[in-house]
C-alpha cells in the first residue's frame, strides 16, 4: 500500500488522522509518518482496510473496539 492510497482510504472512511491512528493502535506521529512515506506501512494495514470495507455494517463496532486498544510506538 502506498502512502497516497492509505491517505485516500482514510479520507473515504471519513476518519481524521487521529481516529485512524487510534483504530490501528499506533500513535498519531506514526500515522503521519505512514501517510508521508517516512515509515513503511505494515501489510496488516491494508488487510484491516479490506475488513472494514467488506464488513461495512459492522464498521462502527470494529472501530469502537479498536479504540480501546493501547497505542504502540511506530517502528
């Protein structure tokens, strides 16, 4: 996944960078690095977007559950 694709997916989902970072369990700084192409985007990021797209009716439940997961640093 490219940084521009990640940014586009986030925008299409109507999420802020902070919301997307929380959803993925990473810091805002990490998310910004991904969108800027300054850090590699993990393959799991693309898979998560696929799950959110395929299970649109459960999207809010997935997001709400993910927001309770502790944030990890970007590597």
